[in-house]
C-alpha cells in the first residue's frame, strides 16, 4: 500500500514524463491526471519552458576540443593527461537562439541528448546572452532555446569587412567625384591596381 | 527477463554509448565524439549550478579532461543497474535509453561543480553580467524592466535546497530519467521521485507567492 506522499510523487513523475513526451511530439495538450495538484502542473510547465539547455561559445568548444586532442596524444604516448586547475579557455559572450529538441524517445523520461554536431539547430530568435533572464518572454512555449557562441559571428563580420575593403580598392568609383578624388590624391590608376593586387593577394580575394 | 539480462545478452544494447566508449578506449582521439555529444549537457548543468559562464566553462573543461584521463578506469555496470531496476527492465524501451557513460560523466560533473561551489563560497565573486547591471545607475528603467522580467520560476529553483535543485536541473535541463538522476546523486529512484515532487511543490508555492 503506497502512502499519500509516494502516490503523489509517482503522479508527478508520470506527469513530467507526459510533459516531456508531449514536448517531443510538439503538442501542447495531453491528458492529465485530474487528481494532480494544478499548482504543481503549472510549476512543471513553467520550469519546462524556463530551464533551457545552454551551449557554450563555439570558440570555447573548439579550444577545449583541441586541448582534449592534445591530451589524447599524450595518452597514446603513454603519458598522463594534464588537467588544468583554473586556467580556463578565454570566455566569450554568447548569443541565444531557440531550437526545438530533437530527442525522439521520451518513454520513462530518459531522452536522447542533443549532440551539437548531429542535431541541426533551428534558430528562431537571437539575442544577447545577458538576456538569459528574459527567456520566458523571448522563447516560445514549446521551443527549447540554446545559447551559442558569438565569436563566429564577429569573425564573419570582420571577414566581410575585409573583403569589402579589398573589393572597394579594386573597383574605383568612375563618377566625377571619384575622378576628382583620384586627381586630388594624385593616384595613378596603375599604381592603384598594383596596390589592390597586393591587398587581394594577402586576403586571397578574387574580384 | 531479468535472468536474460544477467546472461550478458542485453548490455550490448543497453549502453548506447558503448561503441563510442570502446572506440575512445582503443584510440583516445575518438573521445571527441563523446565530448561533442555531451558538451551542451555538461555545460548546462555547470551553468545552472554555478550561474556564471566563466565558472561553467572552467568546470566543463575539468569534467571532460578528467573523463578523458579516467576513461580506462571507467567500468560499465549495466547489469547491476538493471538488477536494481527490475520493473523497468521488463518494460524494455526505457532501459534501452540508459547510458551508464552519461551517468559516470555526470558523476564527475557533480563532483567538479560541488568543489567549485565550495570554492566560490570561500571566495565569493559577482558574475560580470550582474556587476554590469549594478554599475549602470543611469540606466534605472532598463535595469528595473530586466529585473521585472526575471523569471520567477528560475528564481524559485535557485532558492531550492541543493539536492532538490540538482534533481530539477538534471530532470528539466538534461532531460534525465528518475533512475539516472538517482544513479548520479546516489539516491534511490523513490527518493528522487519524492525529491522532485517536493521541489515542484516549493516552486509552485514560490510562484503562487510571486503572483499574489
């Protein structure tokens, strides 16, 4: 004979299993045990929506992967792995993007992890990592947001900027203002082209 | 059914990471696959426990380095695990999802995070985001709005006693079963069930207070 507390705890567990399974199936409504405390149901739904999985920055991920690879090399050579005490990889601010969980099995609540390398994220919203505290307002009810690194985007922006500068040098303005500017600065078209060629050579850009 | 599990026919399909673990044992470079698979889960656990990106990154690094170094000593104890969960073994599908490598990894994470929290208590620091908020006195309206929007549920979880909070994080963020949480926290399934129920009751009370 189960005690009241144990029965309630089992009821709660069944509800959590159903809640997670419904999330995998992307449905919001599912049959619930009416004997269950509605306040607990509400709390569970709140936590399901608010406690999102967080991913570190890609820079951190790759830096740690490199350290692990170095550790693996040491192991292969029969040496010990050096475990750093507190010298973490430089932290970088991240951005947040929402995605739906790709877990497929929710029976008994044991669900598959979302391997970042195999599960394609489906970005729905992007915001500063400092907005984590506003997650409930930003993330959709049924989505499982993820925080990803912002360094990749910064790097891409810098690359685009460099390519634009190179392109701008190789495509001189042909208007009157452009000609006037070249005359004023005494730039010969030939020397400009040579300079552009050098820049393009450095950047590896083909105009 | 249980006797068949003991014969050793079942474990091969019980730990879904067995192939990756064996590959990593043969060639440590293959550990990368396990790292990529569990990075977000371990990092999330550390982040929710430590509430600071930098501390979470440090903890995550230590967890995976320790896991890599300790992998040769890792023992898969699927049979014992199954034996202790005879009812669920009968059901099949749930057992098939049990990953003892994941449990082992999260036990490491559990210890690393606990050590980190102990160290933090001795040397308290303010996370950078909070410091930025505090040092912006002319941005009162925005700060107030951000605090208003601060999730009441998230706050309620932070106020929970340690074991309840960890059980909630493992259940909701890492989507673990009661059995897995029990194996990580060193509790029985029944104890974890009660832990989760009480934790939700506390959160519900907190939310009710917040609304009223």
